[in-house]
């Protein structure tokens, strides 16, 4: 977990990212992180029960609501830590390849569960920051 090789593998090999907690308000971190990822070639699938869409993509209330034709590579979690375990359960059920918990989001038990299910895990790191570092 949080190994440089894991971070690089996720950023290089992933194409579709489900952003859990994505806001449609441009001043929110979730919006700016997702926009940066989208601007750098990733498809962003918004997960938020309070929005209908984001930048041309339909939004879904939860991971389990994503249509089966959309393959999720990474579940990027921008929710408080107490929600992570349930989100990891859903990520495992939809066969995501990786879990990414943003800065300040930490759940060791959920991380262990995801790794035991074969998912790559990054915790307490920002995808935007890590992608910028990789591009330098």
C-alpha cells in the first residue's frame, strides 16, 4: 500500500475512475481533482446521489448503480473515513481493480479487505498530486 510502484501502476494502467463523493461545485476539492484527472485523459464516473451528471457523464448514487457495461479501474474515495468500508465492499462487488483514498481518508481495515480481495490500494494520497509528480 502506498508503494511508489503501486501508485505508478494505477496511474499508468487505469482509464476509468469512479469518483465517490464528486461534487458539481467547482470550488470543492473533489471537483478540481476530478477535472484535473479528466483533463489528463481519464474517464470520470461521478458517484453522488445528489447530482444527475458531471461534465457530460451520468452520475450514479452508488457504485452498485453503475451499468455493467462500464468497467471501473479505480474507485477514488473523497468521502469521510467512516464511509470507506462500505465503499470498499461495493468496489469489490463491481470488480474494480484499485481503491484510492484521498488525502485525509484512512481506513486500515478497509484497505486490508481490499488487498485481500486482490485490489491495489493507495491511502491518504491525492491522485492529482501524484499524477503531477509522475509527469515531472
